[in-house]
C-alpha cells in the first residue's frame, strides 16, 4: 500500500505542531521518524492513526483520500499505532483487553480469542500468560500484546512510538525481528518514531526528520549519525563528557534491605554510595528499581534491613524527615508527581523551601523565583502556572525545586522524553551538584543514559538486585543478560 | 411452607434490600463507565414520589415504575451533561441534585402524602416456592424482587462477559484505550449514566410502590447515600454489591432485635449501628491494613484474598475525557 | 419533683376518704331533650297483689357513705323505710359494684327473688338493665340518672330518674356572685358531661345573672377521681383571684382543701359537704331521692311498672338548699337565694330548660392561627389538628384559619414559633393554636408578647401549673381508654397471642398509652377469649421518634415486618404515621393472617380497611370550636382541659375529643365483644387500670382492689410487668 | 468581540434568572401568583426590624459554616460531615451550659471553646478516616452526621432530659447567664456576628497570605505532588478539617445559645448542607460567601411568610436556592457552554 500525506497542518493556538507536512510511504519498508521534542512527530502520527483530525491536508491510501474520524476507522483501513505507553486497559485480563473493540457479537467468544492470540504470539515467538491481568504484565509484554492485537485487526501500516523505552534488550531484539518480518515478508509499512539514533540506524531503511512542525530532511539509512543529528538540531550538540570525579565519604548505606509492596518485593539489597558518586539502576520497568528509590526517599519502609545516611541510621524515617536530612527525590511523573497544576512557579518555589515563615512575603518570593528561573533557564514567569510550561521546562522546574546542599538525589527517568540538548543540560546541572558531595542514585529505561552517566550500575530483575558493576568494566550485553534475569 | 421467624426475617431482609440492590446495580453501571452520579439520594426521592403519583393517577403500578425510571434517567442526564459536556464537577452537580430532589419531591408530592395507592402484587413462584427454607426465603416474594435477582446477574454478565460490557468498562478504566478501539467514550458515559439513573429510579419507585408503600416527604432519605457506599464496599461488582445491600438490611433487622434483647441499653443507640457498620466496612476495604493482610498471607491465599478484600475503583472514575 | 411529691401525699391522704367510684354520671342524655317522656302504653296487666312489705333492691356503684351519689340514694331509702315502717317496706342493697357484669348479675338475682322494685343507681347499668328488664315483666325497675325508660323499645317496666342539678347550681352561682369581692369565681369540674355539666352551667348562669361583671373560670380537669388535679385546678383559680369556689364530683375534696387553706368560700353539691370544711362552706345543693322514690313506689303499687321519667327539682322538693349555719351569710344574700329558689319553683327563673345556643346566636367570626409540627396531610397527629381548624371554619361562619405546617427545626431551621406568630398576629389572628408539646415553652414567650391574643398549646400543662399568663390555655384529649380499646381489639383477634406495639419515643405519655393498650388487651384476652392473660406476648419496639427519620430512627416499616416475622399477628401503632397498617395490608395481600390497629387519625383505616381492627383517634374540632366561639364572643377564660371521649358515641365528631372507629377487619363476634368492652368502659364498670398492677421490674404499682389514680397513670415510670421492651 | 464582552457581563444573571423562571413556573402551576410570592418572601425577610434581625441571626451560623468550608474546599475536601460538626459543637456548648456554673463571661467563653473543640474533633475523625483508612470524607461525614444526631437524641431523651420528663423537644432551657447576649428581643447576638466576622477575616488571611494556605491549595490540587514537595498532607488535611469543624462547632454553639436556649433535637437542620451550597454558588470565591449566605438566609426566612400567605409548601425556598446553584454550576460559565463557540474550533 502506498500512503501519501499531503500538506498536513495542525495548529494548537499559536503553536504550529504540523506546518504543511507532505510525505510518501511505500509498503514493505521501515521508516524512521526523527525529531527533537516538540518537533511534531507525535502529532503527525496521531493524525495518521486517526486519533486527531488535521486542520487541513489529506491522507491518501493508494491515491484515495481517507477520512479517519477515529482510530477505529484508521485501524479498519489498516493503520495501527503502538504507543510508548500501550493503549490497553490495565485492569482487564489479556483476553478482555484483546477482545475490546474487536468482536461485535454481544457475548464474548473467549475460545476463538485465545486461539487467535496463541497463533499470533507463536508466530512472533512472544511469550505471554494469557490468563493474567494486563497490569501484571511487563511493558514489553504489553507492547507485544498490542502489536498482536493490531496485526489481527488487519494493520497494514504500523506506527511504533518509542517502542523500546523500558523494555529489555532481549525483548527489543524480539520486537525488531518481528518488525522486519512484518515489513519484508508481509509487505507492511512500518514507521518507527524514536529519539534513539542507534535504533533507527539499526532498523530503518529511510529516515525522515521533523523540525518545528516541518519536514526538514529525508535520508536513506543507515547513514552517519552526525548527518541525522545535524538535520534534527541544525548543529551537533556538545555531548557532556563525563569526567572522573574523586569520591568521598559514604553517603548512603543499604544493609540487607527488604521492602514489600502489594505487587512486588525487593530483597537482600546491600549497597553503599559515596559522595559524588552517580549510580544507575537498570532493569525493566517494575522490576524493583522504583521501590528501592522510594525506600531510600522514605516513601516506602523496609520490612527489615537498614538504611544509613552518612552513617546515621535513618531506617523508617518518613519522606519529609528524609528531606530534612538532605535527601532529594524527583519522580518521573512531573505534573502527576512533583508539580501542581494551577499553582504558579513562585508558589512551587515557596512550597519547596526548607524553611518557612507563617506569612508569605510575596515580593521576596518573586525575587527568589526570578533567580531560579534565570538559573535553570525556565521559559516562564513567576506567575505562570506549572501546567502552562512545556515538558522540558517542567523538568527544569522540578530540578529547580530540589533543595540546595543535598546529600543524596534520587531520580526516576531524569531525562525521559527530553531531547539530547535538554538531557545534557540537566546532567550538567546534576554533575555540578557532585561538587557539594552529593551522591546521585537514578533509574532509567534508557540503557545509553545509564552507561553514559553512571559510575556504577546495578540491574534489577524481578525484585532482585544484581551485583554492582563498574561502568567501565561492563558491556551492554552483560547488562542485557542481567535485565533478562540471567546472572 | 416453613414459616419460622428466622425464615420470615430473612425473606423480609431480602425484600427490604431489593431497592438498594437495584440502585447499586444502576450506580455500578454508571461508575464503571467513569461517572460518579452522586445525586442518588435526591434521585431516589424524586422517583419514589413520581412512581407513586403516576401509579396512583393511572392506577397502574408499571406506569409508575416507568415514570420513576424517566425521572431517574433525567436526573442522571443532568449529571452526565454537566460533567461531560460542561466539564463541571460531578460531585458538585450530584450534591446539588441530591438536595434539589429532596425539596422538589416534597413540593411536587405534597398532595399525595400518605394516601393509599396501588402496590406491587405478591407473586410466589410455583414449584420453587416449595423448596424447603430456600423457597419461602427467595421465591415467595414479588416481581420486583425477582427483577432484582435477574438484574444482579444480568449486570454482572453484561459487565464481564459481553462486548458492550468491555466497552463500558474501558470507558471507566482507560478511556484513551477504548477510544483508540472505536469506543465512543462519552456516548458510553451518557448511556450508562442514564441507564444507571433509570435503575435508581426503579429503586426509588420500589420503595413507594413496594416497601414503604405510599409517598411521604423524605420517604427514602438516606438510602441513596447508603447505596453509594455499598457500591464501594461491593468493589463495583454487582454480586458483591448485592451482598453489601443484604448485609445492610440484616443490620437494620438486627437493630430491631437488639432493642428487645438488651432493653437496658438506650433505644436510640441501636439506630447508630448501620452507620457505624458503614464506616467500618469502608475502612476494611480501604485501609492499608487490608493490603498488609494480603501481603502477609501465604501465597496461595493471596489471590483469592485479594479478590475478596481488595477494591480498586475504575481508574478513570470521575475524570473527564476529551475526544479530539 | 417537689410538686409531684406534694400531689402524691395529698392523694395518699384523700384516697382514704373517698370510696371507690367509677362513673358517677359519665353518661347523660343530651341536655336539649326535655325531661318529660310520655308513657306510651297503658299497663295491660293488673297489679300484683300487694302482700307483705314492699321490697326494694338497689345496686350502687360506690359506697353508701360516699358523701355523694350513692349515699344520697341510701339516705333516701332509709328515710322511706323509717317513714313507712319496717313491716311495710324493706330494702336490700349492693354497694361498690362498679363492674357492670357484677351489677348485671346482682340485678338479675334481685329481680328473680321477687323484689317489687329493683333500682339500678348508675347510668352505666343501662345496657344490663335493657337486657334484664324484659325477662322480668312483672318486676319494676328504676334507673338513674337518665331520662331513658326504654319505652321506645317496647320495654314498659323501667322508670328513669335524674336530678336537675343546674337549679341548685344556679342558686349557688347567685350566692357566690353576690358574695364575691374580687368578681372572680372558680369552678372545678370533672368531665364536661351529664350531671356535672348541668351543675356547672347552672352555676355560671346564676353568677352571670346576678353580676354580669363577674368572671367565672371553669376548669374541667378530666377526671372524677384525681384529687391532685382538682387541688391544682383550685390553686389556679385562687391565683387568678377567685374568692368563691365550687365544684362537683368526688374529687372536689382536693379543691375543698385548697379553698380551706386559702380561706376561700366553697359551694357544695350532691350532698352536704359542710363537714369537710366547716369554716368556708357556704351552701350545698342536696339531693333528696325520696320525692322520686315515693312516686315510683306509689305507681308500682298502683300497677304501673314503668315508663315514666322523674326529676328532682326545687319545685317537687327533691332538691334542697342547705346552708352552713356556721357561715356568716349576710341576710340580704340569704334572701336573694330564697327568692331565687322561689323563682325556680314558680318558673319565673328558667335555667337549663332551653340552653341558649351560643354558637349560633353570639357567633363572631374569628381569625385564628394553626401551627402544626408536621405536614397538614400526614394522616396522623398534624392532620387531626388541621381538621380541627377546618371544623371551626365550617361551624363558625366567616372564620379564617392561617395555617403553618411543618414547623420543626429539622424541616425549617430558619423558622421560629415567634416569627410565625408575628406574621399571624400581623394578619389579624386573635387566637393561635400551637399544636405540639414541642411548642410549649415558646408558646409561653409569645403569649407574654401578645397578651391580647389567646394561645392554646396542645398537650402542655402550663395553664395547670400556673406558669401560663392568663391568655394561654391547654387542651389535650384523654386517649388512654381508647388505647385500651385498641389493645382489646387486638387481643380479641390475635391467633398467635403475640401483639406488637410500634412505639415512638419513650416518655410518660407513650409509656402510659402503651400500658393502657396492654391492659386493655389483657382484660379482653382473659374475659372474652377465656385465655390466660399472662400468655399474651406484648412487645413494644420504640423507633426513636414520632415518625420515621431515615438513618436516625428505626424504620417503622422494618419494625412492623419484624413483628410479623417474629410471629405477631396484630400490630398496634403508637406513632404518628401509617407504616403499621400499610405493612399489615401488604402482608395480608400476600396471604398472611395479620391485622393492624393504627392511631391518631380517623381515616387511618382507609389505608387497608380489610385488616384494620379499628382506630383510636384525636378529634380536636369540638374543643377548638368551643374555644374559637368563646374567643369570638369574649367569653374565653383560661383553662387546662383534658377532654374525655363522648362515651355515648365515640364517632360523634361534633362532641367527642377522642374517638374510636370500628375497623372493617373486625369480625362480627369480635366486634360484639369489643362493643361490650366499650360499653363497660363507658359506664365505668371496667377500669383496666385496676390493681393489682406490677411494673416491669416486678414492683407493685397499684395494689389489689384499688385503681390507679390519674396521677399514677400520667406519670407511669416504667412499662408494666408482662410487656416486652425497654422502658428507658 | 463587543457582543462577547457584553455577554460576559450579562451572563452571570442568566442562570439566576433561569432559576427564578423555573420557580415562578412551579408557583404558577400550584396556583400562586409569582410576583406576589416573591413580594411575600421579601416582606418575610426584611418586612420589619424583627424579621431582619431574624435573617441576621440565621445568617451567622450559615456564614461560620461557609467560612469553614472555604478551608476544606481549598484543601480539596468535601466536608459533608459539617452538619454533624455543627451538632457536636452544639452538644459541647450545651454540656458546659448545663454542667458548669460561672460568671456569664467565663461561661460563654468556655462554651464557645468547648464547641469549637468538639466540632474540630468530630471533623478530625472524618479526616483521620480519610488519611489513615482511605474512607472518603463524603461517606464518613454522612455517617458521622447521623451518629451526631442520634447522639443528640440520646442525650435529650436520656441523661439530659428536662426535669418534667423526656419529650423529644430538647433539654431544659439553660441558665440565663449561659446564653449569648441578644440584641433587644431578637435571637440575633451581635457577639456571634463579631466572632463570625473575625473568623472570616482570619480565614481569608490564612488562605491568601500564609504558607499554610498555600499548602492547602497545593493539597487541594494535587495530593501526591504536594507531598513530594514537602507538604505533609495528612497533617494539613486534618488541620483544615479541624479548622472547618471548629467554625462549624462555633456555629452550633450560636444555634444553641442564641437561636434556641437549649439543646434541641435538630439543632442544625441542614445549615451545613446549605453552607455547602453557598460556597458552591460563590464558586469558591471567598468574598462572595458572606453576601450569598445572607441572601440564602433571607430567601429561607422569607419563605415562612410565603407559606403563611400562599399556603404553598415551604420547600420552595430550598428549591429556589438549589436551582440557582444548579443553574450556575451548569450554565454559569458561558464559554464552557459552547453556545457561542465557533464550529470548527473544537480542538
């Protein structure tokens, strides 16, 4: 099938998300769609998959103008989109989720559903427990399930939005194999939306680069990374070089830590972090990294074991006490976890201050906020509300709100969804903190980031933490094995 | 036929719980689609009044139920319209409707207070009614009670075993996903809010036409709130909800018995039992303690325990969904 | 509490003096009817041969030394015996027979023993006599006080007799008005009926005729026997400035005591009461039945066995004025009294013959306020009051009711009685009914604020205790006996022997009403069903308020269901609304054999007629109309009225304060028994509050052989032994 | 755009007018002349000094409850339990009035403090059930309302029944020294209005100008984020509830010590719910709360005269206010209505 996009425009108020994009996509090929954050990739794909209508422009399949009023219609025409966060229904069972929107009979036919699913999973060698609930599956498994669903639904065009975020290296390999199979054996059109140049280079035959809502370039792949980067950013950004930093006194000590939660427990964690150290936690999402971070932050409490902060036993202290002791925590959710919709930047700054007066001194607060805005290069005013900020600025605000003089900073996905330049800037800020003797413990779904930024690495798998690895003495392969649960 | 006091009492508890069961099923449908219809208490009063007035004027019980259903659906429509189309707080609209339903039913029903009118006829199911113990408890009732049994089953089946049920639940659990698969989220929400409201209307009318026969100001006051609490206690499942309603009915019967058993305790004190129970039950299903019990339990027991104790509401409950 | 103790001690003292006495005159023919009744038929048979002494037998309800009703008859017979000589006249008597069945047996015995004349001295005996007399056509009977000889039913051997006590009342009124310096007189009456009413009306008329400026405050206390209430009423009169008091019936000893304490003059009736308080008794009207008896004896001897009605009057010498020789009565007053007696004899003064119809003649339209605690159509308490208001509007032309319903803080937190009254007064109300004890206190406040407006508070007692300003009165209906009827009806019908009583909240009123129902049930279970009353299971469940408040009270629907589930087959309602009968009707429709006795509102049976055994209800119309009429023509004076039922016809809504409607669900046989029970309550023959009565904790409350005083009934501390359910 | 600006100015009157129209229709169908009815309502509220004072007297507890609700709404809490908090305040004040003997000034002070404490504790119960037990405050609040009312009934029919025996009217009147000083012969106590004014001012300052107010705002918007930013939501929620409960309790004290003179069985009778409506109609804007509360008080007081003159069911006042709130909720923001929205602008 030949797909043509003609002069697609989509404006959100003053923002031109898509500003006259025209593209032609052929069957049997894999395309990479690249671009900085906010370049318009997601919008374009949402338009193609029927999730949003364009303000103007046409979508043509084999020269026929299509009108996708909804994703359902789009899928009916053969366009399926696999989101980074799969669009499934977590409380449903695998079967229910699979059947939702598929079967038009009133009473559900589980038998054929199971049969179809089994066929599909074996075709792509996915391993899925069909009896479990979606929320008990890993992100990779959920993606596989979505993929299976889209294919059964007759997708000819597959759009994959950051599909490798948060899945294991092995799952990634399985996924890429299936994608190739689909494109080359079954003649489907595949569009991969990604930040990760390596993945795009590895998988795609043609790259298309968006910048500020416009298509700025096309290239056959593979090609030199520099070319792609130049197309995306206009110039190659400085990669923050990680410098060796002399480590100081132990800051964080975890002794035989056990933490139990409703869904997962972590066991037998022993770990020591020194001043100035950056420690990365790798692993599939939901393998226990987050539990460890939250335990260190005082958000979860261990069943047994000890947490030492600068040699002091802080086991069982509440989050706010830990904050006072010099522990900073930034969750990944931003507006869900960390920032407050409807509150201004100034109000955020005031709330995050360690010491408060009873009455708020508005003018002083404004001054403080202004200086934070300058320091963290936030695009906004003291009286802008948090929800008015763009994603990157929200992340900057989150870091601006971390207290000064912290002993330990705990981070979840510090640069998720950010472009390379923003990521670098953020890590520069973090590295500066090391000067004060701050240790950083972070988790990321991005193995590159972990490799690039950490001094040492540990991998979580099913609640068990692997041995601690020196970054310079390990390899992506080794980590990949560990992520897959092999020692 | 067995007519021991215990059997008769159980039959009475079932009868008295019927409207609650019906209202709980209605509200479960609504909340499963993602809307909280907080106006239940006012809706029930309005529909109890309407049901009686229509039945009285037409001398036809079923027209009464139909009228009540219409009123319930209309109130529910206001909630749906206000929250979906106008994106206002569902709680606020529901709460105002609660108070409005109370006053409006008192005003409109003022000329129909406590006059005798038509009631639902008793109908014992042949054969079934002769089963020892079970028969007199369950099958020596009336059509509305049987309707409630069927409704519980149908609601459960509809929610968990049918395609429309999947669509409905997807609207409440993950509207984005449902929408991506062609489910008209807001359509689902309108539909099930209105259907749910209609059922609440039936519940209201079954008070005035079946249980607390006739109309009087404030006839069903409080039952709407109890139904809302039972929905939570029942974990948004009609079958558990039914048990919740029965438990509540049993508590009230217990309060009556206790007064005779413990005459030395102040009469007034027993009236508080259902409310204390309501708090305790919500505490049981909501608190971390329950979660801890589950995690501490042996692994083999965890899943059933989880099923039994753990409550998770529809995840998009009360949120608005913008289709664009 | 102190007040109660004082009352109790008074009761203890005086109870010793009084002999038991049920209804001296509870039943009386309507006063409009002329006393003369034509004897329709001539005697067909020759007179029986007069051999030996003329033998008379008399059955009396109280003791022969009661200083009142029974004694007057005994004295008369003694006088005749001494006049005619023991050879020619002998008489036998049974005293203290207040149980009507016992009296009937005695009358039958006497008749079969060949007495020439058998006297049934008590209006309550009428029903029995009506059955007995035809069986003994050759025996003559006499029945008093009444004017009914049963001649219209073909019975020709019964004489009727009565006393025209209004005549003596008139004379007493004349004397009292002449003596009064404060121009305020006080009257303590029992129940506004019969002999007592005649006397009181006569007294008022006499006083009025003598000095139009005199205020005569009349207070019917609602009891023939409650000495404490009588003394309280007397105290109220004295505080209101009365310097002349009178009263009638047995309980006036209490009032006489108060009069003596305060040095206030007293006027007696029925017997010479001088001995009770020699310093202050001025004059007494005394009955002399010999006048009547002589006539009857002569007639009987002459072969005429009945059919005539006689009356004691000054003219025939049956009434006498006896003055206290120790009281210094001014000569001119004495002369005036004699003149008055003469006037009554020669007919120049008429009293009681044709009572002026005050409503028609002097009716002035009244604008009155009616404040209800619940909705006007609750088919219960508030609706009954609303209909009372409508009754005024119907019967007092051009009167207007200003209604305000549901005045209670739960429904209207923003409203106050004062605010509502302000509006009503601004709209012209001169009389305002506040129809709940909830308003008692606030009514005091507004009564002081608006001294020119008359306030009637229902079921309060401020006018009795003297707390109230003079423009505030109280009205209440005596529901207790009707609750006994309700209990009786339930007991007559129950198969399982289990009765449920749907109680509102626990207070003195609700306890005594539940207890009355229980006592009625016991009586009928034993006497009509022949069952052991201890086997009766009578359960009281209190819902917690007068009506259902969801979430706060027990739900009466569920309580009623629970009663039936537990085996009860009759549920009596004590609450303001109709859940009891509604549920029973629903159960019956399902084939259950159950019944119900609702409460409060006369139309309550309509909700489910087939299973309704009857309903005791309040009927405020007559009392309200009376009040409104008096307020209209300016004759209203403060009183505390505890109005009894009109026993002659419990459904007569123009007369009765509390009523009973028979239920369509009661089968014929049961209804007959119930009628008998009602009749015997009416006659005073049966008093369900007769000892021994034990409280729930097992202690004795009323001793064997005595009857609970009104005070004991009013302040019943617990439920009774045998009743199941909490008392606190 | 001119039209738009015009609409923006006029629009707020539209839902109010709508409520009046619907109420008028109701009046009309039940045989009353709407104009006369509204005239009667006005007369009933401000017809003479006594009526105006009565409106003021009813206003004070409503204002206190509304002020308290500003705090809980700010913290994102639906304090439906406010009704029970008013009742508990009244009970505590009554307890002091019945059991303590002291000079009037001391007595009144202790009563007020006890009432505020009781209201605060009752509210804290709801808050702790929420923070610790995950029980939504709407449900715990409703249950606690009923329990508080049942408790009142127990007291007035049991241990606190008046010496002449228990009816359900209430306790015996308190000693005169225990009652708030009243303006002339009314039920209006200027002292209570002063207290309400102070409370309102303090709450406005607390919510607008203090760090605590900011924390409540944060909690009300996003619990999780506020927590991560260092705000102890549990403590602040409990404090917010307790402050609201204390003001509600004070309202209860005003009810029992000036409107009544004793503890009555329905001491509040829905004032708490009415206050919820007031705050909702004010759309959580603080300075609208006092005038709207006064308006509600006037409408309800006026409906007494309305009932007297027209014999219409007195729920009409409630219907009018509830319709207003409903219509303002539904149609108050004309932009959301989309009536004037351009068709293609649905993004």
